[in-house]
C-alpha cells in the first residue's frame, strides 16, 4: 500500500483520472447486515451511478493502476479503514471494472490502493483518483 501523506498526491504523474461520487459508502458492517436483496440493490445503484458518472466525465481505461480513494464525511468520528476498504471494493472498485475503467480490481491490475478519510460538512463525497502505472497495450511507455 502506498502512502502519499495527508493531502499529498504525486504531482509528477500526469497520467491520471479523477472521479467524484456525490455520496459516501456505508461501512462494511452496515453493508453486510442488510438483507441480501437490499444489499444487492444498493450495489447495483452504486454501479449504475458510477457508470453514468464515468460516461459523463470521459472514460479512460487503465490496465495497471494505483488508486487513491478519499471519503469526505460530514462529521468527525473514529472509523475503521478496513471496513470502508471492503465496501469501497464492492461498491466502487467493482463498479469501475464494470464501467470499463479498470481492467480488473485484483492485485495484478490494482497493486496500490490508498484510502483516506477527510471531513467536509457541506459536501460529503467520495473522490477516486486513478494513476496509470503501466501503459495500455499498443502505447509507448513514457
């Protein structure tokens, strides 16, 4: 796992893509306690929203990538990062694979994931920044 620091992102990388999801994911504890039908409906809703956000923002394809997810909550509380990693995986990362942005969300195609928590009382959201680690097939390495 790569750690870029509190608000530091690698600026020397110019091959990145940013997606802002106007929602925050529930913790995995909440997600797993839902009835299977309600859980699947929530997952489908997130995947559909991500698909339309991707289409609206200009789709980019990443074969091997590094991902930084920043969740902006409305209140400051102690939260368990692995709980949100699990829900981000099911809600966001799988949605990005279905939308065709990520080739896969396994350890070969997404070897670096950073999750950060921030507070924004006025604008809760989830920001996903994906950095290209390896060029797509047919592209020259930079």
